[in-house]
C-alpha cells in the first residue's frame, strides 16, 4: 500500500547551524492519555521501544531499539506533566539531538490534544532518516492510542524520507 504524501506533515528550517523540525498532530484523546503514552514504560513499548522514563527533570530516558538502532540513554531537560517533555535523542558521545514534546489540550472539554514534536538535528546526512523515523513512530503512537498494535510502517517511512529529503534540500538551497 502506498502512503499519501499529503499525510506526511512537518516543517523544517535551518537555525544556528542545526536543522529544526516540527511535526504536529491533532489527537482525539485528552492530554493525560497522550502524556501517559510518552512517559509510561509499558506504553512506550507499544509505539516506540522498550525502555524507561524517570518522570522528573534530570531523570533518565533509556530506550532499547535492539538491532534496529542505537540505544538511547540521556537525561530529561524539561518536565512539566501533561504539557512539556524534552530530552536528547542520543547516547554517549553521539551528537546531541534534542527533542521536545508539547501537549496542548483543545477541543470541547479539552478532549483533544495538539501534540507538537520539535527536533533539533545536526546538519548531516541523517536528517531525512531521523524525520521519517519520527513520522513513522507518530503513526504508531496514534494507532497505540486507539488500542491498535502496528509494526513499524516501512512504506510510510520510505515516503516520508523522500518528502523530508526534499524539504531539507530546499531549505539548504534557500
């Protein structure tokens, strides 16, 4: 099945020698439920990877992607329950790849959440791969919120990688 390009959404811009990427989704669940998916160990394994989040500023984030990626072991930079979570998507001596999750309750009775994911990436050949990976994991998050378990959406990843590579090339040329 082919992924619709219009469903791949994100903004990309260069800022201080880094690539800033913002992805946003409107989710039909309240902020408490979305927050739990971002911070609860059982929930994380449903859409991202097995791991733990020590829910406090300075707490550790440890995720194990097995053979499909490097393990993540970092500290939480910002922690405001049901609103803001930031940490670096890196480990050890690897370059810093800070990310920030922002949750904004919206909709009638705050039964929806606007989820913003902001990435700060080194200006390197991994930009489109990183963006596509996060886009795919956001799809997995949306499915997990509905109680549906899906495998990593490889077709969506490939399509998103092309879309983000195009955005990256246009931004670098500007």
